[in-house]
């Protein structure tokens, strides 16, 4: 792998990771997703736990992508989180003809684009790390 390819893979992972880290650390407010969970019928007692689990996946997966620590596993974990979250939180098909249609559709498409980037990461076997590891000597 040449330097340009290595740098592009690292930059791509970092750019994909930023939104997950922003969500996970609460830089992006989480009140709206909590309301959406409640509106989707999630029990009130489960919502705080679901939010903690989601934030944990986003933070661990985001750092995994960013630093190249098991990036393929991190990408798969984020896909496993993102797909059901997208379907639950952005049902644009239920809002056709309403003012909420366009924002739901845009967020749905944003999440599908992120899923596409994560699929590329998950399918790329030779992922460089940000911090080079020492070579193993021997077996």
C-alpha cells in the first residue's frame, strides 16, 4: 500500500468517525433521539439504557475507526447500530406530504451514505493504523 492509499484510508475513516464521536459525546444533542424512541413505543424505563448503549457503541466504534483499532469490527458494530436506528428514527415513508418529509428523508439518506462508507471500511482487509505498531520478531 502506498502512502497516498494509506493516508486516504485513514482520512476516510476519521471523517466517518467524526459524526459517531460527536453523537456519542453528546456534542449533538440527544433529546430528539430520546423523544423519537418514546414516540416509536419504547418503554420509558428502557430509553436511558438504550441511549447509554448507543453512545457507548458510537464512542468505541468511532475511536476504533479513527485510530485503526480493529476498524473492520468497529465498522460492522456501527452498521449494526446505524441500520435499525435509521429505520426507527427516520421513517420518511410515513411522512409523505407533510412538512416533516424532507428532514426525515435527508437524515435517512445521510445515514444510508454513512452505512455505505462503513461497508467500504468493513470490506477493506488491509487497514492501516494511525499509530504504527512495532514489527513482531519471530513467530
